[in-house]
C-alpha cells in the first residue's frame, strides 16, 4: 500500500465524461485545479474525441492521467451494479486501460494509474472476485500502475497478491457511513455541495486523517488522494475552494503517480 505524508496530497476529479454532443462539467477549468484526472474510457461516458481532447489538455497542464474504468453502462452512467463474469470484467477493464493509454500516448502522455468508476468502484471494495478481476486487468497491462481505492477495501489485498500498488482515496464531497464506506447516492445527503463544508472536510482528511460520518461519529482514514466530483453543480467552484483551503492549511498539492 502506498501512503504519503498527510501534508502532501493529490487532488483528483472525474473528467472526460461528455458523450457526443452532450457535455458534462468544465474539464478545462478543473484541469487548472486538480493534479490528477480520472478520464472516462468510453464505457460509462466519454467518446474518442472527448478522450483525445481531455488527454491533450491534461498533458498541457502537467496533470496525471488515470484510467477511470467502469461497467459497460452508458445509459446508467456506470452507476448501476452489474453481474459480470470475472473473465469478461477483466477483459473489459483491460480494453479500457489500453484504449485510454493509446490516446494519452499519442497526445504526449500516458496512463499513470487506474480508478474504477461508480458502481464498479463500490463493488470491488467489498467483492473479492470482482476486485481480483480488476487487479488482474491492471497486472496484464502494467504491474507498475497503482489502483485508487477506499481505505479498508478488499482491493488492497487482491492487489498485494498480484504485486500491484494501491493508493488510499477520500471523497471531500461525499457522505460517509460509520464503517468508512460511501453513503449510497440513492439516499438524501449523499453528495455535499457547500464549498465551505467540503473544503473543511478536505483539510481535516489531509491534516487529521479523519472525517465525520453521517451519524456524527468520527471515522479514521489515511488518504493520499482526495476526490472532488466534476459532474456536480458548482464543481469548479467547489474544487477551487478545496485546493485553496488545502494550500492555506500548509498541505502541498502533488500527484501520487
């Protein structure tokens, strides 16, 4: 497991999530704020033109590119949990990483890490079989790529068995359960929108290594990267506020990859 000092943190966001004429979020503005970009690979969002533009913009700004792999679920934006045969899931994750890396390299960059998206992210945190399928795909492509996941996720054990590094991630704009999991988006209050609240949570995560769960209890977490979502209303303002608050608190913004 890779974990740096709490005074050094990576700020990541989900980008490249448009599709065709549909645009989601302000990727250009977010790329001026974050240090790592989780780029959609076409399975939950993203298309070749969007991927190419996002990778080129990330390279121009020195932002690390991560493959945000997902279930094959464009209609559901990758947020619907699916039953997929492990071999098929492994192949589909491998396909996504390879496609994104090919475009990233053509733009002068490369894929530096892997982060599952949506329902797959949550599923592999607790489902060893799917976690192993995810890790097997990463190992097939490049054992040097770390995987972003929650502290306590079964991905850590599955990755260790394959010699793959993992990086702990925290979510400044998501509510937590007392067990340290993310509150389901189907429940009210799962996504936080107030810049002051989200920024304060990010600083506490980075400096104190903890977050307040939805029941008021304190949850310890050790994170090297903090995510701010790019598809929520006011995402740019939120991300800018988080970056400023972290900097003001003496936290150095630096990619983990």
